[in-house]
């Protein structure tokens, strides 16, 4: 699945993500560096996420603690060990050859393939990916575009966090109902034996 992260696709993407069995927490692995503007989307978004109060979303990678080529594999390994039962979503900027995709953000049900766009493939990161497509060579990337796209992603993450919280509450209620039914069935069977 590859869907542009726009309002009309948000519910479908959220339903897909929270449909994952036993999901309790989402981990965002923000990739990039602010040393190169077109590669700053991941840490920039990570910085914006720090200001949020998510219940079920944690984030690694911001303007101070970057996940970039030099430390990407080691940082990811630590996160996998710490969050072995959680869903990890990689967030990164990507160069494009398709100018129709320029400036768009996509949810993809595959990992980030870091470095592929610049011919320096490092590895796969995350179970799913959120990619912000920058220009063909990154030259005309604007900070305002990164900021505005980051704000859109934050709004999406707020909806995702709320949807996951609602699902977890529903699952707990369903579990309580199951045990209530089980208890009453037992009580009824015991009463019928007398």
C-alpha cells in the first residue's frame, strides 16, 4: 500500500495501522540530518513531536539526537531491542525522479530504504514508512515546505494516537464483557446444577 497522506486517505491509513494485532504503542524512527536542508524532514518532525503529549506514540530522532548515516544502524538496533513488541514507522525525506510526487507525503506499508535515493543504500528501517518527497536533487527544497508538511504530519499523528487510544479502550471493554459473560454463564450453570 502506498497512499498519499491527505485528509481523504487518513481514515484508511489509520484503520490499517491500528488494525495490527495487539498494538499498544507506535515508535517513530525519524531519519535525517539538519546539515542538509532536504534531509532535515525526519529530525525536524522529531523536534515538533517533542512538543506533543501523545499517549501511544514515542519518537526517536530530532534536531539534537539525529538518526543519520553514521549512527543509523546502531540507533535502530537499540530501538528494536527496547521496543520489540511495538510498531516502528520510519520517517524520512526522499528524493524523486517523478516530479508529480514532489512535495507530497506518503504512507507506505514497507520500511524506509535509507540512502537509496542518493546511491548510498544503508538498510531498511521500520515496518512501515512515512516519506516526504523533496525535489529531484534537493536543491529547491524550502524550509517553509518542510515546516508545513511537518505540521500536517503532526495533525495526522494526533488523530492516529487518539484512534489507537480508543481502540485500546474498546479492547479492554470487550475483554471485561467477555469475562462478565463467562462469569454469568458459570453462575447460571452452577445454579442449574442445584
